[in-house]
C-alpha cells in the first residue's frame, strides 16, 4: 500500500476521534438489550420528529426536499429537517472515493477501517453545514418576532444550530443501533417514517382541508374513508360520471395507489425470498452441514437509498442555482432553464434537467397527462413525459448498479471477504479443498453477477413503484425500501436469536 496517500486521511483521523461518538461494546450484547436499544432509539426519533424548529416561520418556509421527504427520514419544519441526508451524502462521497481508488484504504484492515469511520464523522459534520446553510439562508424563514429579538443573522445562526444538533443526534442514533442494537439505524428510521405515512394515508378520516366541512370536494384524506364517504354520498349516475375517477385517481391517496402499495409489497417479498444456496460442510465435524445463501437482492436496499439521496442533492443544487439571489447571478449556471425551472413558491422542478431526474408522483403525474392532457395536463407533451419516465428509470437502474458494486466491496460482502469468513468459521464447500482462494473462485461465479442483477432490480422496482404511486405519499422508493428493511430486520432478529442460543455461530456471522 502507498503510505503517502493514506497519511493524508490519517491526519484527519484525530479530529474525528475527538468528536462525540458511541463506544462499541467490549463484549457480547444480549438479545434483550439490543431490542431495548432499538425500541428506545425509535421512540426518541419519533419524539424528535415532532420537535419544531424554534423561531421558524412555518407558513413562509419551503421544504426543498419535499418530494424526497420519506427517503430522507426527516420531518419538515422540525430539527430533523435534514433527516439522514448528511449521513447518506457523506457515505456516497466516501464510497465513491474508495471505489475509484482515490482513497487507498483496505477496509478489511482494522486500522484503515477505523480511519475510514473517523473521517466519515468529520465529513458528516461538513455535509450538515453544506445542506443546512443554503436552506436557512434561502428557504427556512425565521419569524418576525424571532428576528426582532436576535437579529436576522443571529436568528439564522440559531436555526442552523438546531438543525446541526438534530442531524448529529440522528448520526449518533444510527451508531447506537449499529453497535448496541440490531440492523441499521438509517434503515429503521426510513421504515418507521414510511410505515407512519402509509398508515395515516390509508386510514385518515379527517377532511383534506380542515378549514371546511366534509363534502365531495373535501372528502376524508385517507383512501378507505374517502372511498366509503363517496360511495355513501353519491348516486349511481354521479358515480358513473366522476365518482369512480375520484376514488381511483383523485388526490390525495387514490385507491390505485393503495392497490399499487399491496402489489409492490408482494413482489418485493417474493424477490427477497429468491436465493442461491451454496452447500457447506464443517472441516472437522463430520456430518455438520450448512448453506450459504446468496440472495437475488444481494446488495439489499442501500443502493436505492444512496441513489435517491444523490438525486435529492442534484434537485437541491438546481433549485439553489435557479432561485437563490447570489447563485442565480452566476453566468451559465444561474437561473438556467436547462438545469431546472421552478415556479414561485414551489420546490419541485417543472422543467429542465431537474424535472427529467425528478420522481414521478404516481399515474396522474405522467400517464394521465399523456392519455388525457385536458384534465391532467402538466405543461409537457406526450414525448416529453415519455422521456421523463425513460430517463428516470435509466438513471435509477444504472446508478443503483454502481452503488451496489461499491456497497458490496466496502461492507465485506465481496467474494474474497465471504471466502475468508467461511474459512474462519471452519466450513468448506464439499468437493473443494479447504482453501480461501478456492472458495473465492467458486463465489466469484455468483457474487459479481448477482450484485449487478440485484442493483438493477432494486433500481427498476423503485422507479416503477414511484410511477405507480403509493398511499400516504410515501413514494414508491420509500415503500420498496421499507418492505426490504422489515424483511431484513426480521432475518437479523432470527440470526441474533441463533447466535444467542449457539455462541459458536457468532464467529461465522461476525458477532462478538
């Protein structure tokens, strides 16, 4: 290894080591303790998602991550405004640098991995400020009373401080779950937010506008209450002329979105259960056999999280260049319609590159404008809407493949790392010598191919799910991630229970 390049990161490592962090347990953490920490952190997360930013004018402020809110695992107008954005963005940058060999760190080496994690903490802090400052100085508006008390600059600095505290607490929460709990904190936060959105979107009986009484133009917001209300208050003639359309396609929470939610759930469950199982036998204990599963969704849901975060950051940059007083004055980039067009008071692109990369929000956002432009027109022709869909699908698939490859290599899921784990556990593939190089060659027949396939599948599923739409505006990507997260969390529970009952299995699964 070249000592010159790693030494640059090792100079940053002491700074990361001094930051507040969660200490890794010295010994085995019991299963009940892990469950307790997961429950405690989830409760704290929901509490923080209801702690609103002190001094913020909620009515005049804009959420620039509105269409990615469920993926960002945050809550608009609260100290979790940034959600997991800074953490995921820092992870993207570090993975790209490691994957491109710009950062020469061997993540199988404990010393290099510790350096990687320390630098990651510093980068998370940097990304918090990079994402917080543009929002506070452009879209998160302090209230007049708050400004008069602390001044314009002081009010904005206090809001940035609140965002910083909230984002760094989320980072620490993720560390608590990964070290003392089960699974990934980031994944659990996404699943918790999406589950809440789907539940309220399906069953919310309050009217769409709380300022008016129930009516056919102001029905209950939830899918099921809305359908019941329209059926009970509409005769057969009105149902034929527009009632069914209101139930099936009417916003918010159309019935087609609930059907799409159920279909997506079933498809993901099926794909998650598809796998190739390599037979294993213990080298010293005759008759002791096992299997190593290589799932069809081998790269899990992390590539889509990273890809969605990347698209959210692209959307934010395009919005800043179009609407910011300072950035919009930059030649070529500032207020350039080719990068993105934004209507006044909107954070969703209506044209330009940002629109082509934006997430389609259900059938009424792309299919109905092509079939019935008079009623569902979005200002774009059939060809433009078709290009929007094709570009979005292509970007999601290719991006997910790239991140899947980086993720597998940086999380010890590659052929070489798995071969070494099998070797250390005392297992071997029947019919082959007990040599990690031999095991690696066998695994290389499957893992590289299945990594690309899983990345493409997860990207395609996420894109199609977004296009169909989901209940509660959870986004198709969010729902897809949540189903995978719940399944993997259930499997992790089973693995933890197995290691609790049989301590010898901890070495094979990487436990303490």
